[in-house]
C-alpha cells in the first residue's frame, strides 16, 4: 500500500510523464499516420525517476516498467492512468507490464496472462497481429521497422533466411520485396503459428515461404548437410537462450562468432547478412572472418522514436560475403 506522501509523489511524476508523452505524441503521430505506422514509442525512460517505456499501438498504450520484478509495481498504474488521461485513451486500452530485463531470458517469453486477444496493427502496407497482454513482447519489435524496410529493398530475386524469426515480420517484408523464397526458422511453435497468421494477413503464400520449427544451430547444420544456400539473411537472436532443461546454451556476447560461422556455411558468395542484437554493451568480434565488407548500420536502422540519449535500443551490422 502506498502512503499519502508516496501517492502524491507518484501523482506528480505521473503528470510530468503525461506532459512529456503528450508533446511527443503531437510531434510524432501525424508523420507516422502519413506513413501508415500504427506502432511507435512515446517515452523511453528519460526521466530518471520514471524507469518505464510507453508505446502507442493503434490507440492502445503499453506502459512497461524496466526493472526486473515479479509483478507490476504500485506506481505503474498511476503512470498508466496519467498518460491515458493526457492522450484521452480509455482505461481498457491501457496495458501495464513489468519488463523482465537482464539475464532472465529463460523467463522472457513466458506468458504473463492468457487472454489470447490479438489486435491488428498497420506498419506501412503490412498488417501484423499484436498481443498486448499475454507476453513481455507484443509480437512486433517496432525499433526494427526501418531494418525491415531495408530488407525489403534488398530482397528482390534473393533467397532469404530469417533466423529467430519470431512472428515473421522480416519474412513478410522480404517476400513483399520480391524474394524468390523465404525460410523462417524459430524453435517456438507459438511464434511460428503467429508468423503464419501474419503471412496470411499479408497475402504471402505458404508455398515458397516455409516456416521451420527448429533450434537455429540444428537448422543450420541440416541446411548445410542438404546443400541449401541463401543470399540474404537476418540474424537477430535473443541475448541468451536456454535449452529444454533450462541450461543456458547460448550467450550472444560469447557465442556470436560460432553462430555467424554456422550461418556463413549456408550463404552464397555475394550474399548479405544483417546481424542485430539488443544486448547492451555488445562487442562484435569478427577476427578470422573474411567478409568483403562489414559495416555497422545502427545509425540508419534506429527510427526517430527510438533515438534516446541514455541507451541504444539495438545495434545492427551489414556483412557482405
Ligand atoms: C529477439 S526475438 C527475435 C526477433 C525477431 N527477429 C523479430 O524481428 O521479430 C527471439 C526469438 O528467438 C527465438 N529463439 C530463442 N532461442 C532460439 C534458438 N536457440 N533457436 C531458434 N529460435 C530461438 C524465440 O522463440 C523468439 O521467437
């Protein structure tokens, strides 16, 4: 229970946050509406006392706490209510989340609730399903919307591999960009069912665009053995991943050279690999690799609404083979 003084302090902070978010919304929403972009970030923890992110999802607000916790803290509903008042969003469209950060990835994709409610949102000429209640992540990483566009622009006539494909959004862009084929790989059945829905919504046929349920390294080994090759790939792994027994078997900081080496086994000469991570403090190690070009493209892939002083939401590289 909050005492009177705490309540008052949080109410004051809520007003501060609401003012900040209102200004930001005014600045961003017309431009994004023109581009048919329904999902964008309104606030990203830049007031030190308010460690939360606020995202706009087509008239809904997702208010997520940064700090690692088992449950929503008492101050988060006060922030949610203040922002909702500021933007005239009804209470049933405010979604509060405790965001499990740090080395908690075993838990990251666990369910928070079971509403199974999805809504459709637009991103340019695509429609994607998002679930604003049930998981830490909603199904759409909108910090990569410009990276997706880049992939679309590079995809014509290429065979595209989407590793850790999650809900298949990169594959939708590649297919729409004229990729000859796409292969989307994820070990999660839930993610692949969602990806199938997204591909259906965007009229991408199943033929030529398979969804493969597999661990990444196992898929790469099978593809190599079968002589399957690609000339465009997106590799956007989680920072950590654990096997079925809960043992951490992948740590991006330690294991990315091994992962990239395995991806290279299925890439054709002249191919392009887009590699991304949101692991903070990541150092890319490319010793021993013979890429014809390797360039960090983060400055181009982070959209305006995700640019903030205190952190870099993701980092991204373009590696030419
Ligand atoms: C960071 S997300 C990938 C985001 C995706 N690239 C996008 O832009 O939407 C993590 C995904 O990786 C999948 N994943 C985690 N470990 C995996 C593994 N070892 N092999 C295959 N998929 C894995 C999870 O199921 C989840 O869907």
